[in-house]
C-alpha cells in the first residue's frame, strides 16, 4: 500500500476545496474511503454533496447555516465548541483508520481565526497512520503548516490578456 501524504492546498485563489474534492472522487472511484470535514463555510452545497455517500462521507459540525465570519461574537463562541467536536472526530477517524483520505476543509482558517493553534493541529496529525492521506485547505500558508506537509499546492488567480489584447 502506498504511503499516505499530508497535502496542503492554500492560497488566495478560489478552487482549493474543489481540488480537494476532485482528489476525493479519484480515490473513491479507486475503492478507497474518504471522509471530509468542512469548517467555517456554512452549509454550502451540503445536500448535493451528501449524494456522494457512502463512498465519500461529509461532515459539518457547525450548527449555523451562515459562514463563521458572518456570526455575532456570541454565536461564534457557541460554534467554536462545535468546531472542536469536529476536530476530535477527525482525530478519532485517523486513530481508527476509518478512511484512506481525510480532507480537513478550511482547517487552516481555524488557525488564522485563533480557534486552534498549530500545536493543536499537530496533535490531530500525529494520529495519522502511514496508509492514510490528509488534505488540509485554507488561505494562509505559514512556515509551521509548510513544515508538517509533504506536498504544498498554492492556488492563485492569474490574470492575463488573451491574444495579446491590451
């Protein structure tokens, strides 16, 4: 069996989650199980994505339909406990070897928002067995994130003129 990698899809551009989902579909079509845990995004496309089960299991522990950034401070405090439950679930999934690929979608945003530290994230990653791959997505790539990753993909929008037009 191939060694599982820790991959990071980061950057300011759009498409990080879509790239992770593409990798999930590849592995699921090859017979590997996939678990995705979404953070901070609200319930975007949740019903559609549930159609991918049972090959790809998608979880979201936050209760609010809105994105985390749009919540009041009081509601953010409530959601932080739900987010931490999601992180505990991620650690359990890794410890039990429940999947071949675990996607922690927007987990780097948890670090950016001060919800968890890189040390907290490191504890979760240590539960990974050699056969399991992890994909983490988020906007900001810092040195600590890059040090734990085997592969880093920076997604950015590139604007260019078509056919030499100015």
